[in-house]
């Protein structure tokens, strides 16, 4: 959060001059651009993904997934009617990628969460973590829109639908409310248990109980791509990572010149001859952007033997080539 430059909300009739402030020198888009440059220099451009409100840093061998929210401090003087420059309710404000403006109060949110957790001893945070993990994986797999079902909505649903019934039931202990609490408690636990069971199966168990006979990709492949450039045949060493669940497949492909990631992926049975088909975005390294620009492409790989993949790729630059990779032994 940037504090040297900030957004504000004043009580009616007051302006910058009443608080001794002056116009900031760095616009929000420039601040966000600097944050992105710093993250890409630290973690690599292939690991940094810009989302609507945040920046996702994807995990690798030495760090876990993380979300970064570039934001300006938001000084809310109007909320408490303050006329003193150092007395305000602190929040954050940012401009999202879709053009909307977001104002939030993380400190107030944290304080409320602590109180809710104490009141539920401490069922609130535990249940929120479970539901958020399910929600995040559903967003990654493209099942739901993360901008519509945000983290804050999940917390509100957990509190208002599950846990407030429990609190009211224990405090009031009336006959009707007690019965309602028991019903919602059992129903909520059944729904939660079923959701977790389905999530676990879709994520991991299906590999061992593969009733649909879906080809199972390895997590890592190594090999090469073969293509023609200026009439000459060339090869590049390549690595491919596969992230697969029962309902989704994600592919990341790397060479020493570029990195690509799948946008849409399907496994097509093709009358008993399965193929991995995916549409991807390729981002060449910055030092070769003058000869190789960012572009889209399509790849088709034979899955008859998931340990050895071979197929073709085509790009929107009217180029094509061959992909040959083998699964790494673990």
C-alpha cells in the first residue's frame, strides 16, 4: 500500500486546504506499473498474472502462491466527521482492470473477523478457509467467475448462512429456533461434507479410480520443438508442465526464448484416439520482442501414450512446428 500518495473522502464543505494537503505526484496506474515491474523482475514474468483487482504470483519450487493488491491508502475523514489531518478511518482504494473503483477497509475487516471467530470458538475462520480453498480451485479451473464470487462474499455467506444460526440458537435457545438450528446444522454439515468429498475426488482420487478412462498426464515433460525459420530447420529444448484434474487441464510450455500457457484445453477422445487440444498465449522474452511478438496458437498432441507426447502447433503468425516431449521420471 502506498501511503505517501493517497485517496481521500472529506466531510461536506472541506477540501485539501483545510488539511494542508496538495495534489499527488504519481498517478495510480504508474504506481501499479512499478509494482508489476518489481514483481516480474523478482519472480519472472511467467509467474506473475494480472487479475482484475490483484496480481497473482504462481508457486514454484521455492515459494507458494501469493496475491498482491497494489493500492493507495484511503483516508476516510467523512466516516467520522474528522477535521484533523491525522484522524481518519484508514482503508485502501484501487482502480480495477475492468475500470471499476474498489474501496475496502482491511483493518476493520480484520477486527470484525477476530470478533466473529471468538464468538464461534473458533469455527468461523476454519470454515472460511475450507470454503475459500474450494472457491479458489473452482476459479482456477474456470468453473466460476472469481470477480462475482469474491472472498468477501464467501465470508459473508459462511457467517450469515451457517454460523449465525448456531450463535442465535445457543443464545436464545427457544424451541422453534433450536429446531431450526439443528436442521441447518445437520444440513450444512451434510452439504459441506459432500462438497469436500466431491472436491477431493475431482482433484486427486479419480486418478486411482479412473472409471472414465481419461488419459492421465505427467506433471512434467522434457523434449523439443522443431520448426522452420527463414527456410532453415531449427530445434529448441522445451519443458512442459501439466496440471490436471477430472474436469480440467492446464498446460505451461517453456523454451529458452519464451513461455506459453493454455487458455482453453480439452481432451478429445476422437473415436478411441485421444488427443490433447489446447489454445494458448505465448509471451517471448523481452530481449527478442523485436523479432518475436506476443501471439496466440493452437497445439494438438497425441495422447495414445501419455508418457510420450507428439503433435503439431500452429500460431496466428502463420508459423507451425512439431512438439516432442517425454515425461520426466520421478
